[in-house]
C-alpha cells in the first residue's frame, strides 16, 4: 500500500494516520507528535517496505537553503517518532534502520477510504515526547516476542476472582517482563561487581535484589501470593517484614504499594487510606529509582482512583516508555477509553483480543463495552469465553449477572451469582451485584441490607462503582440519591454518556431535571479535554 497514491489516510498496527491533517491516533486517542517526526512518518508510509534514503528525508524536511546540523536533526526526529510508536532501533517493529543509507517502514500498512473517520478520543499527555508507545507489539502486529507475550497471557488466566485493574497489575509485573531492560537506581548506570546480581526464583525474577537473602525470599513469596492466589493481605505482611530487614529495598516497597491498590480494586478493602498509602510508597520508590516502570504504572492507578485521568495517563505512558514489554499497557488504554466513553474502545478491544487471545481481561472489557452498548446477549457470550477458561472468575461472574439484570432475566442473574464461591460473599463488588438483584426482585429490605454503609464507602472509592450505586437507588425509586451518585460518577471522570441514556436500571431517573445537566457536564468535560490537547499540540 502506498498511502500517498490512493489515500491520505493509513493504518498500521493500532495506529491510524491522517496525512492531510497531520494527525496520529492510537485506539482513537490522538497522540502528540511534532511536525518533523510526523513528516518522517508520512514519507515512510508513502513508501512502505522501500528504503527511504537520508537524502530524501533531508530534501523533505530541510530545504537546501536551511542551515542545520542535518544528521543531528534527523536522528532526533527518528528518535522522537520511535518514542511515540514504542519502537526501537535494536528490535524494530515499524522503522528499520539501514546504516548510512536510510530507513524502511517494515510493518503492514493499510490504506483507509477517504470517508473513514479517525475518531479522536481524549488525549493523555506524556511527560516529554507525547504519544502512546506500543508496549509489546500487541496492536495487530505479529512481529517480535509473540511466544513471550502468550506465556504471560497464559499465566493471567490463572488469576481467579480479580478485578480488571488487578489483572492489569499482574500484566505489568508479569514473569520476567521479556524484552525489557532492567531499570537502574537513580544516578546509577551500572551496578558495581560487588552488588548482588538479579535473583531468580522458580516464578519470580527480582530485578533489584536486596543484600539480605531473607528479604529476597520474602519478596518472592509475596509476589506469588499477589500473582497467582490473590491474597494481598498475606503478601503485605511478608513485604512489611522484608522492608524491616532492608528499608531501602525499593522493589519490595513497590509491591507493598501494589497490595494496597489491588485490595481496594478487587473489592477486599474500602479504605481510602489504602490508596493514599500506596501513593506515598510509590513516590518514595520513584524518588530512589525514577526508572521503575512498575512504580509509574501503579502511581497511574492511584491517580485513576482519585479521578485524575490526565495524571494517570502521564504515569501510564512513562511506564510503557520505560518498559515496552508490559502487557498491561494496552489494557490501560482500554480501561481509560471505556471509562471516558470513547467510541473507539470496541475496536481497541478487538485488536487486543486478536493479538492476545489468551489474555482474559481484554475479553472481559469487551463484554463490558458490549453491555454498555445495550448488547446484552453479545456481552454474555464474551463473559462466557472467560468462564470457559476459569469457571470461578468472580469478575466475569459478577459482570455476567449484570448483563442478565440489564436484560431483565432475573432467574439467570440469580443462578450466576450462586456460582460464586462462599469466600467471595463479603466482596464489595459481589455485594453490590446482589443488592441490584434484590432491588429488581422487589426485595427492598434485602437490597438496602446488602448495600450498607460499608458498600457505599466502596462505591465512593472505586471509579466504576459510583454508577452501580446510582443504578441501585434508581431501581428503588430513590431518584435524588440516584442523581447524587451519578453526579459523583461524573466528577470522577466518567464519560459514558451513551450508556447512561440507555441503561435500563436508570429508567426511573431520566426525567429528573438534573439528569440531562449531568450528561451535559460529561460532554463538556470531554470537549475540554480535546481542546486542551489541541492547544498543547
């Protein structure tokens, strides 16, 4: 395909390019790319698979009467372009370097018809060169590291009962992070010979080991509890002991913060102090080691809980820039696209599933998007695929029950919730789903008993859960309370306007005078994000 011949729009992997307007999108999110790097990309896309010489690039970017250090300028433009695409010169997926000759675009390129829209979602600013690096080549590209990615995805299937962010966290800290180079402590480029070398256990690789062997063992045991058994509280006790033995053990401190985050997201904790504590610990880690990708990604999760979507995006982008092998990067984009109401989210989910068919969080989010499009039957099929692999996945079971509630199939919703394990009963997410079922069955007292103050505290903490509370009160006919919770959801950054207009559980509040005002505010905030990004561009 030659983009310039038949079309001024092109697609490769997860990226879409409008050569006429000078815009680059990934999963519908517009990325910031300076003019010269974009011109390099445009010329390469016009000649995919062909060598574009350095002289051709010089003629396009710098006229003959321009005085500039050409080599430095071109090298800088190529570096910025690769940063945005998440590419590397050593293992290129998009741009191959031919030493002393030029460059070649090696990924498949598809021309888009002129009428095909490039949907612009909310942009997430980066810290230096703004863009969204493709962390592991999952966006439709079959080049590089497929066996390693699949290995990480297979392990993710074992995580029964986790929320989507929990699975994301696992993806971020998955075994070995293939292809990602180790980060270093602040100001240290290479470890002296006397420093302990990375400690390898049967399931855990410690990149920054402690000099204390017992502390290393405690971290390994804790990570197993986090990754494979979802026991963050037991893991936290081990990590506290490791930090007592070695207070400067930054990797143990990062995982200590992880235990606080996943306890909240997974429905075990409703304590806002857990999120605050995680943020404090992660900032301490990054002060000591600013290149630890795990810490940046989890600090993004902290910002997400606080409704600070721009800050969350910055940390996410920094994480995938530092460690492109993080599978969770694509899921972060997907989560954010869904929460912000980005119409591109479904296409992003499909692409992720195509490239990572064993990674259940992608199918789960696809089900949630389908459900929020009013396609309950399609959503049910997506959740059932997850449950075929793990019949006790409480996240999928709760969402499956929700799909049946939306379809007014209360018997199937009840049967689905009865498939949960006894130990899942205290989980706040499970209790919210049960409360909604009781409300729809007309069992008001049982619904309110399930949705007690502790569950409401959780609903106020977890960004997606505020809407669940609004739905419950709408079904119970308490429209003022429902509107109050809708307002909270909007203030947390929720932008799912299209879903709110058709959500069957909100039928009782659509005539409330505040309902349209809240939806208008959501639309306004989305427009503000787009305007702010265009100004930054």
